């Protein structure tokens, strides 16, 4: 089976997507297209072959990370003049219930991280990818890939330098 992750467009079948998390389902059904149109986020969907059925999706947008939330080993390498550091927000990531347990969450995460990394070196600087996990299962998922918790924020972080080592 081959899969293709592409930018969300009007022809994709959003209404039948169901990952089991109401917040993530509602976002794709009701808000994703408007966020893309308003340039608030970019939404990428995973399609089975060339079909229009969405089996997973993720969103990316720009964000900042406050210097004082970062671990000391990262901060000591940064110029002291930066208090807010450029990052990429992986805002949402979900797989349809009928496709869960097949490694597609990892496939989407790797796609999002690679896309973020290549953008950071070619177009818009970003020193890390930040996620805001929806629950404990999401925290555990991201920890497996090297994300670390940012104190007092509930967010997690992975440096672009770490992403380059994941390949």
C-alpha cells in the first residue's frame, strides 16, 4: 500500500474522518479549510493512493519558544539577545480509527518533521518543532521520537539538530 501526504484542498473527503478524538475530528471537519485560507496553519493530509479519503492529517504553523523554557544545554548555544526563539508548531496530528495501529502516525510525524526541517533551512528559520499534546498517550508518542517536555507549559519540543539525527 502506498500513501501520499499533500496539502489539504477542497476535493478531499473530510466529513468521513474519525480519529476518536472529538477535538481533532471537529478541527478537520469544521475549521481546517478556514485556517488554511486565512494563513493560520498549513494542513497536510495523508491519502490512500490517489483517493480523496483522508486517513490522517497534521497542521504546521509558526510559533515562538521562550528562551527560559528551554534546557540549559540548548540555551548556552544561543545568542543572549534572543528571548523568543523561532519554532514550528505541529498543532495537530491524527489518524482515522480504521487506519490506527499501522504505523501511520509515525509516518505522518516523520513527514511533518522533515517538512519542518527543510523549510527551516530553505525558507523560514526555525530552531525546533513544538507540539501541544492532547493527552498522556500523545505525550508518550512524542517522547519516543525525542521530544522533551517544556516546563510549566504542557508543550513538548524537539530541536532541528535532533531531527537531523532521526533519519
